[in-house]
C-alpha cells in the first residue's frame, strides 16, 4: 500500500491537474491499476480511533501482576520474575486460562525500561 502522501498526490493529479490514469502511472512509475485504484476510490485519510476492548481473561489478574512487579523492584535484578515466570505462577496459583502472550504483552507495558 502506498503512503497517504502518495495517495493524496495521485488524487491531486487526477482531480486538479486532470491527468489520465496512464499519465499518472508513468509519472509516478507505478502500475496503472494502482493509480486507478487510488485515483478513483474514496479513502479516509484521517487516522481511525482504535476501539478499546475489555480484557476478560487478564482483567482479574492485573492487580496481582502489578503487585508482583512492584515487589520485584525491591529484589536484585537476577532474582526478578520474567513474563514466563509470572505466567507459570498464574497457572499454578489460580485457574488462569489466558495465554503466555497476553501475559507477556501486559508485563512489557508495566516493566520499566532496563536500557
């Protein structure tokens, strides 16, 4: 897919400069089908707002994971929990049915950068 600036330029060439699809394609060195697609279709150029969804699997465990990570900050670096360890503890201690990936993504958001 082309960048929005390119799409807008194609629309400009078609509507304001009144160039043909073939002329636009040769000028921008793109396929004429691509030029036609972007010149004639209506594209929303504004960024769409992502819809926030509930996290039914992770929801009850957010506070527990946050508490574990805060507790880990007081421990030496080598003894802190990794996302994998947190996932395994959740599986052992609770009836957690979520995936490792969901735990990993949440832990990544909460952990301070170690750079």
